[in-house]
């Protein structure tokens, strides 16, 4: 990414050979150009960067010692990787996970507008205590991915908001903090029940399918094993923990690792486990199973994503499948659900050589790959 004084060498994460996609978009460039053209960021100002997908903003503004606040562990790894790649000193940009709140007060906040408006609303509500009367908030996003309601949320939860002209299909919003705003109470959290498993699942704002159980997960739930054996299980990409908690109802002697790249998801799964009396298991925000010991699991449950940020991409799913094969013991099984058109059976056949269809409907298929 070219800047007026240097060239930044940025990579998406997870890394892959011959990456076809760049690690920034026009909204990142527009935000940085705005700062350059208006001299809005001066020495000594406290800067918070929110939802920086691959660290483009953090790396470009590292001299300001900003704090980066985001919910993706992969984004955190991307930031660390790209800072090192561009010669930054260790700790040049602090990171605050999305299930926590930053400390202190900020003069300037840069936000990459997230896809989930529920998540944007939650961020803005938790941001308010860290703003002062002179704080400025500048939010950027690609026009096609940013509904008008996002700007209304800024107006309602931060203060008076104006928007820029479009540039390279991106737009900025400028909000002046109003400490006197009358802020309505936060909406009730989303909760639904899985009656057949006696589970009530509460959902934080950045959780996939937070308003109700998605069809794919429901199909996979119908094919969980039932045994008294002490299975070692991973709920890979756990979200609110539905799969891992359900398998504990069917297999009470099992031990389950709940793992997700979303800090909010891992916290949500932990809270749901505690509420169900199923605590005592492992909950981890991580790059999937990358750090797990080879051959250490008997069963992996997975409803993988088919996109990363705004890009439709099977990189994350493919990585999950590779990690699963490495961490399963001989004879261990991976249970996967996905849309039929994604062709997961081809990828799994290539990796495992032993794949069965165990359930399907018009849209989804449940596959079992055995190591």
C-alpha cells in the first residue's frame, strides 16, 4: 500500500502462497488520506482504531502508538505479522480483544464499519465512556457494504454525523461526540432454546446466526454421536457453543475444546456452558487448531465460514480441514456441515480419502471424514 512517505508491505492472514487479495481496501486508504489532508492527527493525540481487519491502519499509524480494538484473533495475528514485516518495534500498537473494552480516553477514533450492525451498535455503546467533549470519530466503509442505518447509528450513539462524497466506492462518516445525547437502553440480548438438548443459548452481538439457530447447525445436531466414552472433542468455530454443548448432553464423559477466532464467540460459549452447568472445559480464541498436539482429538465438529471479511473465500474452511486432519487420532472423525454448492466433499476426499454423507437436505449436507 503506497503512502506519501513510504510503501507498506501488507499481507492478509492466514498467509497463503500467491495470495490474490490485498490486505486493505479503498476505505482504509480514504481514512489515511483524510488524516494526511486535514492534519487531523497531531503528535500526542490518543488514537483508537476499531475493526482493523488485517492491520493496514495500525501499521500505517504505528508512530502514533495507537490502540487497536477488534474481535478477530486472526486480525490480531495479521496486525502483529504486518508490524514486524514493516520494521515496527514490538508493542508499537496495543490490541484490545472485542470481549473487553479499551481503557482511557481517546481524542480520535477510526472505525472500519463492520458487516454486522448489531456489532457496530455494541461497539459504539461501549465506546462512549472513552470519549470526551472534543473527541472525533471517523468511520469508513465500502459503499456497497454500508447501509444507511450504519450512519444513523453513529448519529444516535456518538453525535452529529456528516458523510463524505464517495471515493473509489468508499465513503467516510464524521461524528462529533455529544456527551449530552439521550441514549436509549441497549436492546435485549438474543436468546433461543434447543429444547431437545435442554439448552438456552444467549448470543452476544458479533455471533453468527445470533437471532436463531442456523439451518446447517440444526442439521448437524441431528447426527451427533451418543456414548459414555470419554471422547476428546473440539467445537471448531464454536460461535455460541451450540455444537459442543449439545455433544456434552449426548456424551457426558466427553471433554470439549471450544475454539473460535472471535473473542466474543469464545466468551459467549463459556457463558452458555456455565449457565447449562457444563463448565470445566477449555475455551480458546485462536487460529483454529494450529497449536494443538497432533493426534490429540477423537471428534471435531465444524460449521466452517465460507467468507473472510467481505470476500467469499474458502481459505479459512480449507485451513480448518487441514488442522482437523493433523489433530485427529487415527480413526478419529470430523463432522462438517456446509452448503451443497461449496463442494466440501471434494476437499475432504483429497485430505482424508475417507468421506461419507451422513445427512442432507435441499440446501445443506453433513459429511463425515475419518482419519
